[in-house]
């Protein structure tokens, strides 16, 4: 897998996570004015391995 850092058509910084078969499995979902902020978003995702999984189908609406 790899994180790709790029600028969108509006000039904002974005990232996407691409797996070895070329599919994108995650993206920043928002643009960042500063590259440093975009890189921070990547860092947050890299550190999310400790995040719990919550099955929302079991929650009552």
C-alpha cells in the first residue's frame, strides 16, 4: 500500500491510500490549503490502527 499526496484541480492538497492492485481504499475527503496539514491527516490515519470497530447495524436509531 502507499499514500499518494497530490493537488486537486482547485490547488488544495489531498491524499489517497492505494493498495497494490491499484484500487483506492481511502482518501482525505477534504482538501487542505497547506501541505503540512495534509501530511498530518496521513499521520492520523497511520496511527488509527488502535481504533475500535463499531457495528452500527446493532445500534438503535
